[in-house]
C-alpha cells in the first residue's frame, strides 16, 4: 500500500488518573477527568472509541510519583500530575463489557510485576475481553517506583536485559505450557484436562525462577497484542524483537520521519518485516466545524494549562530537574536514565523556527498533550495535516492524547473520522475477531515468525521440564519393556 493510500489508525490515549498529559485542564468547564474513579466514565470512553472505530483505548500507567522537579513531589500533588493514579488493568474488562470490537491496551512495568502472577492476569483479561486486550510493555523510568518497591534502579539498558528474560517467561507460560487440546472435558471419566499436555516450563534464569505450569487454560490470543513504547537504541532493539505495535512521541513531523525509519530499520535488523509492527505517534487534535472555532477552542484551552504541571511531567520524562534550568537554556545536553528516546528527540530535532529546544519552547509545546504535535483546525484542515504527517513520516496512526476528556475524543469522532472515511483513508467498519486479527488480519495468535513461537512445545527455545521436582514419574526404558 502506498503512503498516499495508507489507512490511518487512532487509539484513545488515556490513564486512570486526573491529569495525564494536559495538566491543569481538569479545571476546564465540562471536563470529566475528576470522574476517573467511576465505572460509567470508563464505559463512556470505550463507547466513544468504538463509535469512532479506534483500534484501542491505550491506557498508560506509572508506578511511582513524578518527584524530580524541585526534588520533591509537591508539584505533582498540587497539579494532580498522574497522581492519584489507579490501576489500569481492570479498565479493560469495564470497557469490554459495553463494547464488541474496540481493543484495550493496558500498561504494566516489568520491574514491578512478577511474570508468574502477571501471566495469569493477562490470560484473565484476554478471556474476559474475548481476545481484545493488549499489553504495553514498559521498563519503568521513575526512580520513586524503585524506592517504594525496595529495589535498586537499574541502568537504562539493563532494564531491557531484565525485560528480555521477563518476556521469555511470559512466552513459556502463555505459549508453551498448555497445549491447545489439553482441555478434554471427559464427563465419563471426570477428567477435565490431560495432564500430559500441560507442561512445567522449567525456567531458571538470571532474574527469574519459574519452574511450574501456567495457571490458566489458553485464551483466544494466548499472548495479548504486544505494545511497546521504547524508542531509544536499546528500546528499539527490544521492540523490534517483541512488539507488534510501537508508540513513539516525536515533537515534530521531521523527527517523526527519523524515528519511524529507526524503528523500521530495527525490525529489519531483527529479521522481521519492517511493516510487521504498527507505529503510532503521540498527537492531540483540537477541532471544530470551522477553523475559527477550532482556534478559539485551542486558545481557550491554553488558559487552563498548568506551567508547573508541564515542568513536573517533563522532568519525569527527561530524567532531570528542570527547575535548575533557565527559560532560555538549551536542552540538548541532557544525560538521562529515564525516557532516553525523549531526550534524543529534543537533542536531534529543532523547533518550528529551526532553533535548538529551550525550556521556554518546551513549556510552550507541552502545555497540552505533552511533547506530541498539536493539530488544530477545521475537519478538512486537520485531515490534511494528518495525511501529510503519515505520508511524510511513514507512521501508521496516532495515539490521541486528550486536552479535555472525553470531549477531545468525541470531537475526533464527530468531525475527523467522517472526513477521513470520505477520503478513503480510515476504516469503514471493524474486522471481526480478536484485537490481533483486527490489526493484522492474520488470525488470533502470534505467528510462527515471532520469537514467541520458539517457546512453544518442541520449540527451539522451550525449556519444558515435566519431571525434575514436579512429582511426576518419568518412564524409563525398563518401564516400557515391562509394559510390553
């Protein structure tokens, strides 16, 4: 498919909190962010996303608080910047209960969720959503999370080494423990399952010891759709190995092109089709029936944006205390152990005026929607910009951050989706089936070309050991001769 005719995809980018990427906007008239604790709020978000034929509701998360700005958590608490924050995983079931098609991508950090119980959580979500769940794999970037877990913060690249082994355990449990025909439901004998087809995975690694079976029978997708948001050099290598959908946050169209190419090249280097993973860019759309109304809406929204909240958020993303910077200091020499890709994006791109990013520029950019581009205008203007962005960058779509919730999403559904459909660059209906099949049209399960397949029964990377330490008897040659 040529770039000009590429079908554009949307996710609703949400978080189980008050202020996700637009701090201060919870004060805007009719904003519903304060209802984040209510089931009805999340059901409504899911319905809006499905009405707009979005691929998924993509739910971010952090386990920790943004306490780098000013070396304390005061700014985060004052502005409700991603705190308080509730668990994201239950939202998938809540949303799925009132929809039939839209997917749910939930974020969970591998340093803080042991793979044995987490694999059970993934299978449970996939069962209850009927195969519409995805997992956004993150390695964590807030030092406060490690402090409160009583663990030491690993260097950036070491976090991905741990994550690689974590994925081994997940694949062994979800893909290689229960065979497809393990459940036999023999009512005469009373046997629910054939134990010989349920395997102890025998994993003994550097970070994890998981010798036993998976606790759940196979779900529709087995392994949920794998999302990943790492776009540093090491993050891209991890994503190219595992991810099916990759989220990046380039501040400009020009840097988006660079970042997308880096991801495509990494996929190729990993032996995969460079288009085997979908790439979504962070963006915020402010629109209305006319350009004047859209611009007036944007100007009005900006009045509520919190400068302090933006500085708190960017300090966390960049891994530095921005209170130590003057407004016109360049941001090109930051050294980070947080989201390295965001540091690289600022270091390797320029503002629209062609100059190096300063703190003043960053505040201006990130008051609404953080570091993603803002598309402001009438439906025709916004769709022109979206098509130009996708054609220029080779991205597949957008993770849409909201200015106000749920109005930003409902505006996109009302004004933008019909215009894109009219142009033939947006889907007209959902494909039937699981989230994976909807995204790629190749069935519910990960394909044989994905690394997960190597951990299945008789796979090259399987470590199944059904006997040592399991209490199961392994028949010897002598036993076999005796039976004969």
